[in-house]
């Protein structure tokens, strides 16, 4: 029989509204049964105290790849067993950083999810796309390797067909991800930065392919997340009915208006852009990649500020994928993205925290869980802090300030509760 638990906090942030002073949240059987003022709150079997309590955080753009750097060789030649072993520690680093839910947009997350859900490995609630879909010569291709090798590697490491062309081949690739249990579908709607011979400005999937993909995803109650940097790819994705735009580097006034009109969500990834610019060469990025990121990194920040000012819906994403603190974009540094939103995009700490709480589940469309807010009946995913993130958003990055992490009503991280 479970015991009801009450968390009493100097500040309670419910994921959306202004924080409540002297608040309390109560949960039982993995669900929240009360959230409000501490005064007059119901009794519970157990009571704990902290400075701030808020929903467990969401990172809506991550990858479990189990690699450390940016070299094409590492990605294509690493042992899938070694990659999986590293990913287990990445999942642990994620939840220890206060992130109780992630949307994984390409990687081994579907398999890692099983190990987390059966209790073998600690980690966040993992909502995965399985393998991302892309065209031959596009961002999902490895341009310096033979195409036959790329397809074979895609099957062995990622459980996919590899690059696909034409609407029916694309739909078949999507259906394979459905078969594996994908919660969301990830496509490469434009060229990228870390691929060798494509341009971030170029649309990749054609309009016909996009229409087929969106129609099929919608029929299965999934939404599509589209990696799109350039204006052409963003416009095509939105017109086809894509619901989340990943990166969105060349958004402009017209495209921001289109995002609002289509009720689409932007998932910025400032963290990876800055880390790749500053440390990419050290971790094996090619000259082509470094040339592209030198342009993208600053443009991306500028565009995120425009999107925020225009009122585009934004959900936090980092594009974190690498294993260990001695790597390019380390798991466990997810909260750095919040600081960029406050310092560079000029959000208030409240607005930044909404992107990582209230907005997180919305990036899953009809498959969204009851999460990201402290509401009766919602999942008891909680972050307990020794600090006040409304006065210092960067304080979440300090592990000494994370008092506890509760996932589904289970005390998963305990640093002195």
C-alpha cells in the first residue's frame, strides 16, 4: 500500500502560473492529489520540505546515441553495444539534472525506454521517435560512406531503412517506427550542420513526400517533428501540417506568423549550436561542419529572440546527445538551455521555465501525457530545489541545488531530502 506524500515549499511553481509562496503538493499512487497553499492543505503520511518545488523538467529534443564527439567515423563505426552502455549512464545523468521527461528525436531511445520502464536502468520518462527519417544525400545520410554501408549501418545501429526517397518509401520507413513503438515521428525537413554535403538552407523532403508523411502520422495519432533550419524547409513543413519545428534558424516575420497560424511549436536548440561552435573542432567536427556552425550559431540566437517577441510557442530543447562530461554536448547539462533563454532570448525566468514544464507534453500532440504541471490527476513528476530559480535561473545547473527528483511518485534522486 502506497503512502501519501506532501512536499512543503517556500515557493511552488505549478508549471504555468506565478509561483505560490508557502505552497504544498501532495501525491499518492504516482498521481498528484493536491497542489496549492500549504495552509489548509490535507494531511499526508509523509512530509518533506524544500525551498522550491516545480514539475520535473522536459527536454523536447535529445538523442541517445552513446557517442562522444562529432566525427563521422565515430558515428558510423562505434559498436552498438558500447553505444548502448554509454546511453544507460546518459539517462541517469539526465534525471539527476532534474529532467524527468525527454522527447528523443532519433537514437536508441526505443530500446533504452524498455530498460528504464522495467526498472533495470534509472532515467527519465522517454518518449522516442526511434530512427529519424531523411532522404538520400540529406541530413540523415553519411556522405563520406558508401550508400550500401549507410543502409546496413542504419538497420544494425538504429533499426531503420536508412535514407528513403519518394512518398511510399518514406511512409514505409515511418510504419517501421510505428512497429517499434515510436511516440512521435522525426524527419529531416532541411539540410543540417553536422552533415557534410547538404545545406541548411535547402528543403529536403519534397512537398509530395511531406504530405504523405503527415497524412500517415496523423492517421496514427502521432505528430511530426521536423529538423528545419532554412526558410524553405520551414515553410514546406508548416504548410504540410508538421507540428513542431526543430531549430528554426532562418525563421522570419512571415514564418513566425505562419507558425502561430498553424499552432505549431518551436523547439530551439541553442545549447548545441554554442557548444559545437566553441568545441566542435576539438571533438572531431570537419571543416565543412565548422564553417556552417560559424554562421548558424549567432543567427540562431537572433531568430529565437524574434520568435519569442512574435509570440511563437516555444518548448525547451537542447539537442544533447553525447556521453560523459568530457564530450561535445554532455547529458546532464540540459538546464543550460534555460539560461540562454533568459540571457539571450530575454525571457523572464517564469517564461523560460514554462518552456520546460507546461509546454513539454504538448510536443507529443495527441499522445501527450498528463505531465509538466502540478495539477490534480497529473503524474507526480517533481523537482525539489534548494534554490530559487526565479531569482537565478542558472541555479538549477548546480547539482548541489537539486534536493530531490521524484518520477511517477517514486523518489528517484535523493540528495538529502
